[in-house]
């Protein structure tokens, strides 16, 4: 596989979903462009984490720091304003992390509906 497996033909980045989980490989398909990617597993049943995270950047980007531009490109200003308003009153890192994890799952879920 090439370095740019996560580039989508219909969107900015592919949105992979597990199609088959076999003992020696995991097959995933982009729900937007139907691109298929196969992650081979090692003897312990683990896949290459570096490649997996690179291909699934859509699910790990954050609205701040180095991935802010990409977050805005994929999800837009609307989601950024919502994230910032919900996190405004939070005080502890744990509180912020819990809220962000919940919001990230919600953003990904709602974005999949708008395909």
C-alpha cells in the first residue's frame, strides 16, 4: 500500500469502516468512495499502528494544535464553534478530555449521516 491510502476520491480523507476482521488481516472499506484497504496482522494479531493511525486521521484530529487546519477543512467552522462553546466552562484536563472524546464520536457519527 502507498503512503496516501487515506486520500479519498470523493472527499478530503477516507472514512474507513471494518468490513472483515480475519485472523491474519483486517479489511476496511471507505464509506464514501468504496476504497478497500487491507491491514495485515502480525503473529500476535496486531496491525501496523502507524499506518492505521495515518489512514484514520479523520477520527483522531483535534480542533487545536497541529491538526487544527485539517479539522477545519474536514468538519468546518460550525463544528469548531460548537466544540469551543462546550469546552468553555470545563476546568480539569480529565473533564475536557471526557467531553472532547464524547464530542468527537458525535461529530464523526453526524458527519457519516450527511454523506
